[in-house]
C-alpha cells in the first residue's frame, strides 16, 4: 500500500486514516482513464500518465467523489485552481507518481519517468505535472522540468506546476536527454 502522500493530499483529507484506505485504490481507479500505467518492482512505484489530447472522462469525477466521500468537494476546488494553470498545448501529463516510503530515494520513480520522457522527445511532445510536495521538485528538475508557477491552496499547502519542453537529441544519439531544449 502507498502511504497517503504528504502536502496537498493530506490537506484534502479530513479523515486521514479512513481516506488512506480509500486512497489505496485510487491509482487503480484512475488508471482506467489513463493510457500509460507503469509499475516497477511489483508495484512499489506507480506512475499514471495521461497522453496528449486525452479526453476528459465524465465518469471520473463521480468515481473520485465516491472514493473520497466528504473530501471530494475540496478536491474539486483544488482541481479548479490547478486547471487554471494547466497548459492547453497537447502534452503528456504525469497525474500521479507514487513510491512506497521504504523504497523512496532508490531511483524507482525516475525509472518510470525516463521512458515516457524519451517518448515525449521522440514524438516531439512536451510533458507537464504538478508537484504537490516541495521535496519532489528537485526530482522533476533533474528530469528537465521547470517550475512555471507556484499555487497557494487557500488554507493549505503550495503546489508547483512544472513543464518540460521537448529536448533535441544530439547528432548521433538515440535519446533526447543529453540534448538542448527545443521550445515549441
């Protein structure tokens, strides 16, 4: 089971223990609405990516509402704030990256980020995420994301929207991670 992430998520939950039990199933539910679901090392790390032009599914809000119960209204308020900064340009969207606490710091999250970013560079599509913990910002910076804003959740924590432009591969290299940034 993943621990309930600190920061924004714990702010959203009034009953942390009860919500933690419901939260445990959230990645599986959300995965039905994402094209890319990666797991490493028997599920100790999970990444949920929405591909470019993923359709908003009208069924997802009621499903999240059912999982989160009384916390759903606050979640949708936060989604509204995040939506104001969410880019309109087609992009891969890292909706969730979670690693069990005892496995953090071993590169497992990076092992799920890197292949999708390689696809982004190959397909010439940028990537976007919202870092919900200041502790995670350096991880995403190492993968070429840049902080684009800082959102203060009223009465709660901060969230950092982050954008990663497509990288141009160096001549003679297969990947794009060592090349220069191409702004589109």
